[in-house]
């Protein structure tokens, strides 16, 4: 959705997959409280970071995860690039790795 006009008229564009962390949040396992709310597939992944990545070449922001960095080491504006992770035999997701 366009953040300026709310249009749903969108089209696919090729991008280079590089960007920076715009913002992030870290999900922690807090015992009994989170047991009811654990995201399926992430039960053994705590803590993990949910990142909003701003892609360099188009300025689009994308929600994802970072795969090669501890959540406590993440920083705003940290450079990242896309990597594709096979989460099941049928599903591959775009995630990001930190550019060192």
C-alpha cells in the first residue's frame, strides 16, 4: 500500500537486496505468559529480532528477520543484505544478514 495515497495499485520491481535496519524489536520468551502466544515455528528461537529493513535502491521497507547476528548486537542503520532461508521443503523466506 502506498504510504502517501493508500493506493493498492502495486507492481513488482527488481531490487539488489541491500539495505539498512530502519528499526527492530526483540521477542523474548517470558515463561508462562508467552507460552500461549508463541509464534508457530519460532518456539525454539527466542530471543529473535523482527526487523524493518529499508531497501537502498527503492526506499521500500520490508519486515523480516536477521539470521547471522545476535539480537543484542543489532543497531539502527546497520547494513544488511537479503538471504533466502528454506523454512520448510515448500517455503523459502527472504531474511537478512548483516554486511560486515
